[in-house]
């Protein structure tokens, strides 16, 4: 089972495709979730997802704009996509059992 933030990060990786690195992931989450997300929260979650085998990383070329440092890019793995799908199916089952009551 994935937590809400983990799920959001994985969905951001899918949306960003080959442009998924720390800043772009944070910006995507800020834009979509309307929350001020810290880099620490993003990287902690990415590290946890990497440890679980749900994301993989690659290193880009160093650039002068980054002081010679390279960007670390992230990509969802097949295992991560499966976990995301299982989490969605579980949520769908729960919502089917317990729909939100209508407000009057």
C-alpha cells in the first residue's frame, strides 16, 4: 500500500516522464496539490520509493548552471507502476463500499 504522498510522487514521475528530477517533481506537486512541498519531503519520499524498488535513478550530465553538478533523474519502475495500480484498485473498492454521504 502506498501513502498519499508516495502515490502523488509516483504520478508526478509519470507525468514528467524524462524530465523528472527534484525541482520539477516539487514544482509539479506544488502545482497539482496546491501545497508548499519541501525538497526534503520530496527527496525523502524518493529515497524510500527507491529502496522499495518503485523508482530508479539516472544521472544527467554536469552543467555549468549547476556548478558542475549533475541532475539526478527519477523514473517509475514496473514494480512501482504495479504498486500504484494496486493502491488505486484498493481505494476504488473502499469507495464502492463506503461512498461519501450526500450533503443537504
